[in-house]
């Protein structure tokens, strides 16, 4: 019996080593394995998050609450979870652009190809090799499925969830993309990582909108990443003022983490920043029509929010810039086909040119009773 047990253990060990070798060969920086039993706490934390309304308009979080709470709720046959991390560290501090107010700040992760496509392809490659070796079933996930990647990554030992709720690695700081392979195979599990945040509050104190009601808790409704990407329609005026020139996402809490002193620049070429997305001029972005937007952001995650929401974000950045040279571009968008864009153009014109400038633009309106523009006039104190 002891000999059989030893043979079985050797098989598990070899299979574990094989999948980690495959991960390294595919370009992943970290690969660790954990049990499919996540325990009750992550599910309870998520339920509280949703109950408090901190998920904002992301209704899919409530709809998938039960399946998201446990890997086995998503797939009852899963026995091991292979967690993989790919470094996407920037070559410089992404907050430097915030001082260049006539340029748009795009989150580091979105400055090149969509990481979902890159990582999912690599996971399928690894999963295919693994399944062929052991004959077990696999499922691969990258962010879009109801999987709690960060708690699983912490259990597997890739890092820990910091006070900003994102994963922190002692080796790569805050800059890790996560992917997972669920399998029916039995593998060796790695030890969980412990929390190394200590008394540090750098990430919490760096947030421009005070989106953290407490350490390890985030209110998406005040998060610039949520507002610029997930939130549809009008953004509250008080939030606009705090957004600065951030037009897609926000890296402030990630960049503030002291563990980034150990971070490295991304190795994967498709994750290295495109030059034209590192510091794009707002004047150029405000000219994008739908076709131009789709062409410029082809292959980029920015493309998924659509041209109108993106230009809305750029108009907010223009209004915050203080750059009078952007006034004419904003005026031109007062007659844009999108009400979302027209309304924000009115706010940007008011911010750059004052009440007189906005009042003088009545002649530009396609419809004198345009509700989107009138609503913004009212907020700006201009009589319709």
C-alpha cells in the first residue's frame, strides 16, 4: 500500500511540475495551485459588498453572486485551481501624466492589446498540453467569468489582497494580470500568502475620490475606474472635478503601493505601452468619430466602452484642463449626435469659457430644447 501511495504522490508531483513548466514556457511570471474549496469568507465579503450597493450599476455581480462565491458552485467537478500571473509593470510612474492636463491618462493595463485575448490564448495552450498529458478536464477563465481571482490567487500564494482590494505581490508589486485553469485533476497545493500591508495606508490616501470607506473595502461608485469604464450616462459634477485628466481607468492606488519598488517592466511585448497611448493629446481624441475611435483603439480594451462614453470622459478631462485651446473642440461637440456627448460638451464649454461662452452657443444646437444640454446648463447656472 505504501508503494502504491508513493507512486500516486509521484504522479501528482510530476503533473504539478509539468503544468508549472508549461506556464513558464507560455510567458507567465507566476504559477501556483490551490484547492477548489475557497472557504466561506470571500463569498460573505462579496455578499456584503453587493448588499451595501458598492457595486454600483454592475448588476451582473448580483446576478452571479452564488456562482461567484465558490469555484465548485461554478463547476462542481473542479478539484484543483491553477492560478497564473503575468506582470504588466510600467516602465515609469503612471501618475506623471496627471500634471500634463492637456493630455489624457489611460490606465497602464489598457495602453496596448486587450489582456483578455492575450492571456486566454496562453491559458488554452497550457490547458491543452495539460489535458493531453493527464486526460483530465479543464476550464480556463480570464476576468470575464464569475470567478474570484484575487482570493484564489492569495490562497495559491501569488500575493495577497492589499488594502486597495487588488492583489499585491512581493515580487511584482501591484502589476499582475490573473488567469485561472480549473481542472478535475488532483495536484499539489501551494501555501497561501500572508498579508504584508502592515500599517501602511499609501494606497488609501492616494485615492483622489476617497473611494475606500475602510481598508480592504472599495465603493465602486466613487472609483474613477468604474466611472470612466462601467458607468453609463452622466457622471455627477463633484466626481468630474476629481477625475482630472483620467480618461480610462485610474492607477493611483496601484502606483502608490511601496511594494512596487520590487516591480519590473512587463516582458510580454503586447503588454508594453503603445507610444501613442502613453500621453495622447485631448485635442486629438476629441475629434474621434465612431470609425476613427474603432480604428485608433483596435485591439485595445478601451474599444469596449464605445466612442460616446470615451469622448464623454475626454470632455471631462478637457473641462478640468484649464486649456483654453480646447474650447473650440468642445464647442464643436455641442451638436454631436450623442446626447451623452452634447451634455458633457456643454459642461466643458462652461468650465473653459464661463457662463457667457455657454450662453452664446445656443445658436449651435440642433435642437433648441435639447434636454441633455439644457440639463447641463442648469447645473452650470445658465438659464435656458
